[in-house]
C-alpha cells in the first residue's frame, strides 16, 4: 500500500528497525531511534543494491517519488543510480573548490612566484576583487559571457572604459589559467570583444614644430625655479623618457661613465627592462643633479621626503609657470616632439626611434623577429638629438613662450 504524509508523520521508532513500502522499490526505513529515511531497493548487474534518497521531512513524499522515478530512468539507460549520485556529489565538491575566486587565488600565487611587478599584482587584485563580488563564488566552468559582461558593465557605466577593458583581460587570464589546469573548457571573454565601449584615445599635447620647440627649450633653460625642477625638464627634453620613469629614477640605475641608463622592468610600461644611451649633455645635467641629490637613493626626491619621488605635477606646474598652455605641451609631450622631428628628418630608422621610445610593436610576428636593440644607431641618435636641442635653443635671447611661438 502506498504511503501518505499522514501515515508517515504517525510513524515512530520501535524496538527494531522497520521498512514501510511505497511501491516501485521506494520504502521508508525507520530505525529504533525514530528517524525516517527514504531508500530505494533495486537490482543492477545481477546484484541487489540500495539507493539512499534522503530523510523525511526534509525530503517529502512527492520529492522521494520523483527521485525514485529518476533512478528508474537511469536504470533503463544502464546506469547505476547509486554510482551516478556519488559522481554528482564529487562533481559538486569539485565545483565548489574550483570557483572563480579560488582559481584567481591560485593564479595570483603563480604571478607572485614569477616575480611580477607590484603594479601588476596590485592591478590584478583590484580588478579581480571587483569581479569576485559578483562571480567569485560561481564554479568557473559554468560562468557565462553574459555574467562577465554584467561585471564589466559596472566599470563602463562609471565611465572607466580603460578599466573595463583591463578587467575583461584579467578575468580572461583567470579563466585561461583554469583551462590550462583542467578546470574549465572555454573562455567566454573571447565573445566579449567589441561588446563594451572603447576609450577614445586623446593624444597628449606636444610642440612638434622645430621653431616652437626651440622657444620651449629657451623658456626652460631660462626658467627661474629650483635646480631640481629645471634639471628634470632638461632631461625630459634631452632623453625623452616617460616622465614617470624619470620621476622615480634611482642613482643606481645610471652608469654615467658608460653613458647608460637602465630602467628596471617594474617601471616600464611593457614590463621589460630598457637601456637608454645618454648624450653628453644629459650626462652633464645628471652630474649637476648628483651634486644636489647624490647622497640619496632617488635622483629627483620630493622636497618633503627624500624617500619619495618628486610629485608628478611638479614639471607640469613648471611649464604652466613659464606661460606654456596646458593644451600646448606637457611633460609627456617631449616624447612626441622628439619622435616627430626625428621621423620627419629621415636620418634615423623608424625602428630605432621606436626602440628608443620603448614602444612595443603591436604586430606580434614582427615583434618576435625584431630582436635588435639598434644600440649603435640609438647612441648616435641620442647625441644628434641633444645637439639639435642645443642648436634650436641657442642664438636667441631668453624670451617668453608667447614670443617664441609667435
């Protein structure tokens, strides 16, 4: 006779265990302690077996019957329901261990072991931390492109388009690591290319005309400011590094006798150490600066604390103080000035110019084969550029920027 909820609630434990059949192999097992446990008796491979379904009332009568019917379907397909349940339990446990958050933590350990730069780790922590709030607890193999897009769109709505693009890349790196370690099979971030708005590239202002650039140099050499500020601007003009690379430069990076500045990988945009040849003029400026700050670690320390670099706004403020408009030229603009004037001259190979600027070729195949540093040409090019800078600024009195570009 089939069981009913009323009859089941009335069952109590007795001196011995009892079984109460519901039909089709399903029965309720009641041990002496009064627990009510759903079981199913079945035959598989010529052996009598029992499938544990759950305890009443957590598993009600209707649910137990559905579980029995599902087990019968598996038996009809030649599948042992008890073994299938065990496999599903294992998969569930694996899924809980292989969440996005767990795989990301594993990848972070790998990045640390590979000595990735603190900036790389910091960016990973920030962007993945934001993603974890939404998808961190999800099994990484089950995360969809739509779920990732919802995460990235939060950055997009805040107008942080560059962060949105980088977050997609970081999430993709976690999923690809899961694929490599056998915890996922596909990368849904690939489908998101083009799905988010891209940042409009705004080129930094730079003076590219030779005559106007000469006026800029005269303004710098005649500027009445702290020597550290003027020396920094002179080096930006002579050597055209990224301002951040110069601002955080340490004396140990320079071999002034050999005329070489080796910028460590953790300060380079491409995360690869970069050697720069130094012109005679740049070396002279550095020796002057050494008299001011050579007893410390930093070439350009902050006036408030020698343990910290000069503020990133210092050189910009100096240019503004000279009367140079913000939309006319900025510290980063010296790179564009040098690149434009040298490329227009046609004297130097464009590859050598790009290598001196430490630009990474977007073409991976070309980058793989263009291994030469063009060192000899770059040495001559830096000296030629410094000589040109001197030529452009000499032969005229120190005048205001407005007069220089008029």
